[in-house]
C-alpha cells in the first residue's frame, strides 16, 4: 500500500490564489457600451460552501455597481460556480456550459466566466477546452474578475447597487475554508486549500447582520467544521456555537460537516445545552470496515465511530437525527468490506445517508491505486444500499407519528400547502391555510414516509 502523503497543489499549499485568467487580448469579447449596469447571472452546483460563495460573490458584484442574480435571458455575464468532487459533478458543469453557448451567441458582448473548485483544479486549461469560455477565476480572490467586469462592461458605474433584501429565513455562513485532512479519495484539500478559520467576532457579526435581515436559521459551514479554531481567542466550535447561539433573534443553529476525529465531548455538551442548536448531526463515516477506512485515510475505526455516535445520542437524546456520507466501490472494496458498510448502516439506522459511487480524482493518493470495482458492481452496491436506506428512513420517520415537532415554515407550495423543516431537519407539510412563511409552529405528526412528514398545527410558537 502506498503510504506516501499526497503533496498539496501550489494553490492549496500556500493559499496562493489563482489569478484571473482571460483569453489573449485579441480574443477578448467585443463589448458594446451597455449604458446601464451589467447584469450577472449566477449558477452553482456542489456543496454548501458553494452556496455561501455564491452569496458572497453576489454581494461583491452589487458593491461594484453591477446587478447580480439576474435571470439568464436578461444577463450580460453568466458565472458558473463549479464542483469537482466527482467526475459527474464536472460533467454537469460541462452540460450547463453547453446550454450557455447559444445564449452567448444570441447577443454580442455576452460572456461566460467559470469559478469554484473546477477553476482551481484546471485553471487555464479550461480556456483551451471550452472555446466559448471568457474568464476563469478563483472565487476566493475575485478582485481581478470584478475589476474586469467593471471596466469592460461599464466604465462609469454609479456605485453600489442596492439589491432588494431577500425574504429568506435560512442562510449558510462559512466559518472556515479548506481542509487539512487528506482522505485518499478526496480532491477538496487540493482545491480549497489549508484550513483557515474566520475570527469568532467576525462570524458573530455576520450572523447578526443576517438576523437583522430576517434570517432565523443559520448553518455554520466548513469542510471540517469541528476543527474550527480561532487561536487568538482560544475558541473551538463549541465556543463558536455558544457565541452564535447568543445572537438575539436567531431561532435555529446548525453546523456542517463534522469529521469523526474532531467530534469531542465538549461539542456534544454544547449541542445539548444551547437552545438554538438543532437536534441534527451530520457525521460522515464513508465506510463500515477498518481496512477500508485505513485505505481511505479516515483515521478512525468503526468502533471509534460508533462510540462517537453513541456519545452524541447520549448527550442530545434519542431525537437526534443522524446523517452520514458513504462511498461505495472504493479501490479494492471486497464483498466482505462492503458487507461491513451495509451492517453498520443497519445498526446505526441513519435518518439520511448521502451515498456515492467512488470516482477517481486525478492527483489524489487513491488515483495511484487501481479503480478495480467495475462500474456495474458499484451501481449494484449503490442501489442495494439506497433501497435499504429507504426502508430505514421510512421506519425512522414512522416513529414520529403522534409526536410533536417544531416547524419553521419556509414557503407555500403551488397547491397552497405550507411546508418547512423540523429541528431535526425533516421536511414537513401542513394543511392548506394553516400557516404563513416565517412562522414557527408546534405541530403534530399525522403521517410519515421515507422523505417527509405530514403535520397538523397544534399552536403557533412565534
Ligand atoms: N468534508 C466533508 C465533505 C467532503 S465532500 C467530509 O469530510 O465528509 C462530500 C462527500 O463526497 C464526502 O463525504 C464523500 O462521501 C464524497 N466524496 C468525496 N470524494 C469522493 C470521490 N472521489 N468519489 C466519490 N465520493 C466522494
Ligand atoms: Fe475531503 Fe472531507 Fe476528507 Fe477533507 S475531511 S479530505 S473534505 S472527505
Ligand atoms: Fe465540490 Fe468544491 Fe464543495 S469540489 S463538494 S464544491 S468544496
């Protein structure tokens, strides 16, 4: 087995951002003077970090006097915020890109930019591969792109654009970037760089700002969020949760994604003690066999993982909703290793499992091993676990019938039914006319299936 650690890419090692990359000047888009603020369409795929990056980029675009988040047909620039975690994420980006080509050709001056994890991974090579692509940039360092946008498309902008406040109730807040783990299959550390935590007061101030805009539920984000560390203030995730919990007007607090290695008793105590922290815990296990975990470089055993889950449930109570990520068909995964994963899923009975077939990522340590589980076998294993998990989720949700849940109403569907999420992060539906978005209800569960709950209001909590 190769034991050598993979090297970090240049941009990951030193956080050296990718500069704005454009085509050679003669191939730059011929831009007519718009006579108005340029409009920018944003599209994203991938994890919640990209949701947060999209929001940040939209704010930066508005700050320089351009209009973000416009409909594609009304837009001058389309920005793709991409993901590279599996080959199929990249294929979806290429698919989206192909859709944009007729859009770009329909009006002179339109341009396409690509950012996010694929930009860091492939850089300039993308311009060669995609002749209609105009700009590639690192979303962590967008100044070059923003300057270009401003100068090329409207040299005389009037200043920051006021974008109407959104009426959203839930928001993501990145509390740290990067990942220092080196799971052998994973490209994220290469494209997101080393861990870097935001200072605690900055996160609190961000949450206060969101709450002032009407946000009631916040999810703190990091690829390895429980290794959060504000060294100056000696604050780890429990201290951060405590500080954010104290923000007046915040109703609910969640955090993603925890690594089992850093899931410590202090975290479980904070989950138990802080009123806003929801009864939900996402703890990716990836596999249910010690050899497989070692080859993945996850740095824990199945027993250690099980103990973490038990400790979390002990602290928070049996209502704690558990979710995980699992990869099937990793290099050399035998029938018996796969059976270990299956039996762990049966034993721990997660509420939600994000299942994925192993996809080789160039440059990772695992890419040097043979990807020897045939695709048909990966699919068969995936489907087997999907079907099993559907049964488990249905049984877990059935336990809710007759009990009460707290529901934050997010919206009203086309058929008039209000819907929202419970503290355990389950989707729940109310009868028509029973509630308005933004309300917090106590409701009784009357029906459940694998994916959602049907509830009746008992009273309005807020
Ligand atoms: N930091 C998080 C999330 C990382 S990416 C964590 O540690 O869990 C999200 C998920 O994608 C991972 O949990 C893993 O299950 C999956 N994933 C990552 N690389 C993959 C690959 N090469 N093939 C298939 N799935 C992968
Ligand atoms: Fe990838 Fe998560 Fe492992 Fe980091 S902890 S390398 S993001 S799977
Ligand atoms: Fe994808 Fe980048 Fe997230 S690779 S999963 S968007 S960190």
